[in-house]
């Protein structure tokens, strides 16, 4: 181990805001817009292009580049979902959607070609009732795709801690890729 000093990281306060959103079962996607206007698209693990794509996200993003540039410089993460991707959410043909994760930043004004993941609850972490939120989601079905009755679960984002947790209806105790 090197003798390089490392300070202890700052801790977020527990009793702060959380945002609970619907977890959409699609494919993680990102758009990077640099300060000098470079436009890149990525999946969870790699940069993608219209020629080397991930479920058509890069082709779609480049087709909507002028609108998406309105997001401004930064990394814009979201879920690419719909027809032909994971649960499909009852969408057919070429009907796919891009829903941004940063609901606080994009809830009021964003390009018409993007959505945000549906917010199910917002409040102080102490008051969070995950069982109630999961129960309401199971009864009402997906908020992202009304009429779709098999939502995947929720994402809990602790704002001060800048950390996300997920809870799913199926295989939550083991995880998606572990043996059940």
C-alpha cells in the first residue's frame, strides 16, 4: 500500500430528501455533451455509435441530436426502453423511449423527445415507506407505461448521500444475474 494520504470521505446526513422513482426494465443509456459541443452516446459499459449500437439508442439519439443538445454540457443518464427491450411495456413496432434519471433537474423543462422516470414519492428519508410504495405500484401498474401491469420495481435516490438503491418485485433477494 502506498504512503499517499487519503482523507476520510464526507458523510451525507441520513434525514435528508429522497426521490423514489419507478425502475424501468430497459437498457441503461447515456448522452455526453462536452463543453465544446461533442456529442457521444453510451450504454452502461461502453461508448456506442449508430454502427455499433445498443437496441438502436445511438441511432435514435443521433437522429434527435439537435433536440438533445438542449440538455447542455454534461452526462445525461437514463433508461432506453420499449419495443424489443427487456419487458417491452406493451410497446410495439419501433416504439422506444428514453427516460432521464435526474428527475429534479428535468421535471419541468426538457426536450420533447425525452421523458423522465416517473416519481412515485419524494420526501425525507425518515418518512420513507418502501412497502407502501411497492404495494401502490403493484396495484396500479407501471406509471411509465400506463396499462402495463408488471412493473419491475423502484429506485430510491438519497440526495445528500448521492447514492441509489433498487428494490425489485422479482428476485430482489438474489439479483437479476445470480442463481435463484
